[in-house]
């Protein structure tokens, strides 16, 4: 089982056709999760997602992969406009099904800067 310290994630590389296919497939789920987090932020007075103001684009810029027994995990940095990014995890099963897994969030942050490294994350 992989964890933050022990995993087989590749070094991040620039987005290519494979990356764009994966993250375009999960785009709707990513946007739903961003809106869910935004509602929770409002409810709890955190306003973390207010940093986004408006999502003006959805462009994968970097990605890394991890081969696992049941397919491949994808970790991506997606530009949402205004120099704001989210880190997205998706999965492609051995049978080709692509699914959204999670966004990288911490209690303090869900929106990342351009120079924030793309690293392995579970949730």
C-alpha cells in the first residue's frame, strides 16, 4: 500500500495528450468538488475557495503517475485561472475506466500557487 513516504509516483512532467485526456474526463467531478468545498467554506467561515473568485479555465499543466496493481493513479496540477491551481488525483483502472479520486486539501489550503510542488497525496 502506498503512502506519502513510500510510493512509486514518477517525477512530475509537463501535460501531454495522456494527461489532458485523464483530467478532462474527470473535469465535471473536479468542479463539483470545488463547489462542495466552497459551500463548506461558507458554512464554516473559512473562505479558502474565495481565492479563486471565478474559475476562468481548466488547464492541466503538470502530472505524475503511479502504477498500482489495479491500474494507474494520476496526480495533476490544474490551472483554474488567475494563477490559481488545484492538485487533482484520478485513477485509470486496468479496464480503462477513469475516475476522480480527490483534490489535495489541508485544513489551511485547497488552492495552490504555480510554484507549489506537485507531490503524492492520498486525500
